[in-house]
């Protein structure tokens, strides 16, 4: 009889521990799944005098101090010392329409995004130039209604990558130049959601960040005075992101309310761009981009949640390893643009860019509802004095109508429905020579 009682107690304890382990895995996996996918989110084109062409030709044009980031090799085209400041203000419209007409679709989850940039170039002599840039190459922010249908995935989330890059360029001869830069990336993420698991509704919040390093390699081929080709490769940056996952609003008997140290593998994907600039006559030039970003590096993410698994023998709680699948795919970018010399003071700009979707419908979720992107831009460059130039740009971005599909027996599945996404952006930059 006593043995049966002990056995029943052990079975009960084992079942309780198993349930807590399952709950722990479910709660902590949700925010990590969406957070690591955010790294492949809205890739930004830092503000520059060439914003009005949708970034077309940016790896070959060598326009102002912004060349320090666009392609270090093009710094050889910049004369003297130049300093540049840029600012992009974007307003995003992210609206989900649920297939369930009775559900709360979350309202407009978009909002304002402010993207600053700074750059500097010093042409030491005819062959050697050095530079520095500070930009925000990745970013995103979503804020859905409280209690909306997809709160099991995300209520609000924000991602920001700050990148600093010292760089150097060397002119080999009249036609060929090379450039190199070392990048320091600081990535920070915040996310909140509310789960619905086993009849419980815990609140989950996550904060994590990391400082990591990569490199950029550029090349420039000046065919003649009117035509040049540029190429820039940005390395993959792998890191071990660390932070805290906080769980609240659970019954006391679970023993899980609190904060847990976490680690996960993070990848900022590599990318390559080849650009061309062609001066057709004294007034008109055309430019183009062909690029590819290797988002398939997000095939999976390894996560470690520390001290969350209870030990039935009374030892300290163990760590919980998780493997998260995401199935992102490489995506191409195509852009064309033009400059028109209106007069001695003003250059008019226009451009178009198309970016392929990074994810198929069955792998898409509501924390990063990206699809094909079409960008339409116009702009103007105004020469104030021989040393000061101002640039203005406007962009409308059709971010597509991506669909999501609900999966049965998946606590982190997106609700079924379709988004209607778009954005408008304004860019201002100033370039000063001295």
C-alpha cells in the first residue's frame, strides 16, 4: 500500500513537472520565434543624397560623404573632406483583416519610424581615402490593439540595429578601386504578447541585445568618364543575443512568474549589390541596382532558456534548449533611377525598386508580415554653395497584401487573414565640403 502511495505521488509530481516543462517551452518559444525573424525584417536604405532614385546606383555613384557606407570603394570619387547628415521619417500602415468577421483584427499596427545617419570622408591623396559612417540598416515597429486576435504571437514589437563602420579606399589605377570597412552592429529587440495555453493566459515580455562585428568589401570599375560599375558585399554577422524573458499573470502554483536569462543565435544576413551609373548626356544620367540578401541564414535558431526546467530531485532548475524553424529564403532587389540636371543649382531625381518576398505564406506570421515590396521615389538635389548641398526625397512603398494561415495544434500560429500594408517616407540630407 505504501509503495503504491509513493508511486502515485511520484507519478503526480512527474506529471506536474512535465506540464511545467511543456508550459515553459511554449511560453518562451513564442517571443524568440518572432524576435529572431525580425532580424530579416524591414531592411532600410539610410538617408543620402541619392534617396530620390530608390537607392538605384548607390554602390557606384560616389555622391558625397554617404559613399562611406554605400560602397567604401567609391570614396575615391569624393574630393577633399566631406561630412553628411541624413534623416528619414517614415509612416507605416499595417492593417490586418481577419477571416473571422467577429474577431478584433488589431487595428493599424504601423506608426512612425525615424532613421538618422551620419557619414564622413577624407580624401588624403589621389589614391587613398578614409571614412566613417553611422546608420540604421535594419528596423521595424508594430503595435496592435490590446486583446486582438493574434496576441498569442505579438501585441507589440520593435527592432533596431545601429551600425558604425570605419572604412578605407584605395585607387589601384585610373579604372579600378577597392574599399574595405569593419562594422560594429548593436541590435536591440523588445516584444510583448499574451499566451492562451492550457486555459492559462500568461503575459510574456522580452528584451534582448548584442554587439557584434562584421565587414564590408567594395569595388569600383570606372569604364570611362561617363560609365562606372560598383560592387559591395556585406558579410553575415552571427552573434549570441542575450536578454531577459519575463513571465507574469500565472497562478502561483506554477512557480513560473519571474524573469529568466536567455541566449540565442542571431544572424544578420549577408548581402551583395552590383550597381551601374551611366551619364547619357550633359543633363541626364541613369542608374541601376541588382542585389541579393541571403535571408536563408534564418533556417533555424538555437535558443537557451536558463534555469526554467524544475528538477524533481530538488536540484537547481536546469536550462532548456530550443530549436526554432523559420524557413526564410534568399531574396533579390532590383532598382532603376535617373538624375536630370534642371539647371546649375538643381538636379531632379526619380526611381523605382522591387524587392522579392522573403517568406512563403505558410511560414509567414503577424509579427513580421512582409511580402513583395514596390518603392516609388522622387527627389531633388539643391546646390546651395560650392561647399553645401541639400537633398530632399519622397517615397511611397507598396508593402503588399501578405496572407497568413492558421495552423491547428500550434499555440503560436498566426490567425488566418490578409494584410494591407504600405508606407510613406520623407528624406532630408545635407552634405558639407571643407
